[in-house]
């Protein structure tokens, strides 16, 4: 992972769309089944929309039926970090980009093998790059 990125709110607002800013900096959640990646089948890597940090591989993506892109593991333990989230009257585990602190979504313990985890992400917090064939 590259060095941590720290910016002011004004700097984030200038570089992100209003939706991306709401999701990544204000811990928003997009409505289910509305994000561009919830049913996307491309092969490649999902990156943080705010800083480009690689987060999830399409190989770890699966259909959780929740309406958000879901993964059973990140590309690396160094790509994300988690924090306790008690907002909305719930007890959840927030997933953030380890490089820039962007809110990505939440992780739950009801996913498939091999990890049993469901990383439920906001499409608007992600940017996809296709895998280049060899």
C-alpha cells in the first residue's frame, strides 16, 4: 500500500462527485440494487474511487442477493481497515480504505466459504479496472 492520503473536506469535494463524496466521506449508503456494480460481472479489480487503492478482486465477488456488490475477501489485509459503527441504531463493522479512510461499506459474518465474510460495498465508492489478458 502507498502512503496514507490526507485531504481537507474541500479538497475531497473538489475531486469527487457529490454522490461519491456523500458515500465515502459522509458514510452514506446507496439504495440497494441501484449501484453500477451490484450485478456487474467483469473480470478485474475494484479500487477506491477516492485514491485508487486496490481493494477487491472480481474473483472474490459473489451475488449475496442484498443489492450491493459483495466480496468474501479483500485483495490484501493492507488494503482495508475496519471500525465499529453504531449509527442507525445498529451495531456493524464499517469497512474503510486503509490508504485514504474512505467509507466503503460494511462487513458481515454471513458470507460464503472460504472466509464466511460478506464485504457489502457501495458501488459509488468503487472504481473498476478490467484485467488485461496476457
